């Protein structure tokens, strides 16, 4: 009987969000530019929707499940760092994106370097990261939560298939407008329910954290922890600048605002909301450690299943499902935007049907992500694995953006070689030899890529151009 109540509330709330989203989309005015309409919601998002959609895209199951699965206070650093990344995006990067009228973040690189190839290369790196890292992780963690919370007999992979189908419907048929509206609705529910879970979790142990090892209740991690204190001084800040400032999945919401000012208001509101998130993403995991011991990524789902009454757990499952769908369909839409705008329209056929191309690519990425779900089930810590693998493309891409914004006259070919060098260097660190913590290695990769890029630009390509000009003048 209890499970029936849970399922009725779950499906009822999920359907309600879908209906509201459908009617809101029908009432919306459409932009004459197909790319802006489908991928940027016609440039008409209010600051409230920007903030809500940002939070739901970021705080999905891979964050809630993965961070609570660490069962440690240290993971709060990911949230504190996010506030810094959001401020940098709002104050410096968003005005630049709007100045150059960018549909995608990568478009800035083409306009800065006057080279379509750079834009395409960076887009490919983003898409590979989305297809082989982010999308399967989102599906896996969301499915794992549902399975552990409801003690379902269905496999994690089958649950992932269901999430992929529903998420694809939003991304393929509704575009960013449908995603942003549903995000805002689910975001309010997630914040409320997340705080309730944290309060009930603390109540379950009578607000007594005694008996939990000190190393799980500290913000100063030693060298053997997931986040050693010294990594906060090297790569941590750059991880957040990349994620919040250049990552299409995140910046896309701000690019879809009515104006620069509206985007900035939404981003600053998201900073305020971030201050509430740490209590949601680490406190329940610590409580689960006291109740069940070190149980890893199943901690959050098991705790929620135990402490919430049946009617409330159904509502919570609905907002978690919404969070999973939000991150999944947002990533699909961003991948489709990158391919359609940066590669297909820019290099293949500028008159192609934007929506049709975007729909096809979304479908392909959804299938790839489902196939990869079983591989991520083998990881010890999903949040640690996610951050580690992201370095394969995040630091080389960030290096390209830094060179574009902070330096003048950087040669386009130097940027391209720098991108390849950065990916190869971090791949060597990750799969061959890891002399330091992966956050340090990200900082080393970023700095090395920038140095190599600037060196090649100054001492190789610019010299070649000078020789050609000199020969021509003679």
C-alpha cells in the first residue's frame, strides 16, 4: 500500500510538471532565428528561470548521490568554489559573450581567432566529454538513487533507459525553453525537499554527530583525502572557472536571458542559492555513515527511503527524477547546440533544418550514454571519478579561452596544437603516471597548455608569418 502511495504521488507530480511546461511553451513567443529559438529559448528567459535552471542543471543526482556518497564534509568545497565560478561568469564572461552575440560559448573562440577550426575542435571536446562522461554518470546516479530508495528489482541499466527516453522527449521536442521551465519548477521542490531530508536525517540521530571520525567532519583534508587542502590553492579554482564560465551546459542558460543585466541577476541569485546547497549534498551522507557505516553511493537513497514517510518520499522521488531529467536533457540540448551551430551550420550546410539536426544528434547521444552506464557502476566514488575524467577536456579548453581573453595576437594554429597537447598530457597523467593529486594535475595541465600555446604562437607561427611577409615585400 505504501509503495502504491509513493508511486501515485511520484507520477502525479511528474505529470503535473510536464503539463505546466507544455502549456507554458505553447504560450511563449518564438524567435525568428531557429538556432536562438531552439537552443536559447528565443533569448527570453527571466532571471528567475535562469537561476532555477542553472541550479537544476548543476544539482542533479550525480551531485546529490555522489557527494553524499563521499560521506564527508570535504565535498562542501565543490559548492563553495561554485560561488566563485558563478561570480566570474556574471561579472566578466557574460558581458563578453553578449558583446560578440554568441549562441554557443565556443563561438567566442571563432570570433576572437577568426578561425572556424578552433570553434569546431573545442566543440568536439565538449561533446566527447558530454557523451562519454557526463551523460552516463547522470543516468547511472539517478537510476541508482531510485533503485536504492524504493528497493526496486529492476536493474540500474533499465532505469537508465527510462530516464533517457523521458529526458530525450524534453530535449528533442521542447528545446531549451521546455527544459528551463521544468527546471525552475523542479528546482523549487528540490531545495525544499532537500532541506527537509537534511533536517529529518539529523533528527534521526538526535542531532548528535558523535562517533563519526574527525576526518569526515573537517574541511581541511590531508594528502590521502579526496580533496587535500593544498589542492584548494592550485587546480580547484580553475575547475570552477571552466565549469561555470565556459561549459555550454551551464553558460547556455545565461546566454538565453533577455539581456546581460537579466542574466547577471539570475547568476547572482544562483550564488545565493548555492549557500543552501552544502547542507543538502553532504549532511545526509554523514548521517548515513553514523547509521549504516561506509556504504558509498547508495547512502542517500537508503537514508531517504528510511526517514521519509511514504507520501513525502514519493514527492521527493519526483523532484530527484526532475533533477536527473534536467541535467540529462540540458546536456543533450547543449551537445545538439554545439554540433548544429558550431559544426553543421558553420562548416557543412548553413541552411540545414536546425531542429531536425538537433533532434538526431540528441538521440545518438542518448543511446551512447545508456550503453556506457554499466561501466560507471564499477567506480568506487562517482563524484571523484567524474571530476577526474573531466580534466581530459576541461583544462585544455579553459587554456584556449584564457589565451583568447587575456592575450593578444595568439595564432590560431598554436591554439589547435595546444588543445591536442593538453588532452594528451592529462591523459598521460590519468592513465599512465599520476605523480600528484588529479586537481594538481589539472593546474599543471592548464599552465603547461598555456605556455606551449604562447610559445608556439610567438616563436613558431608568428616567425613564419613574418618570414612570408618579408619575402613578399622583397
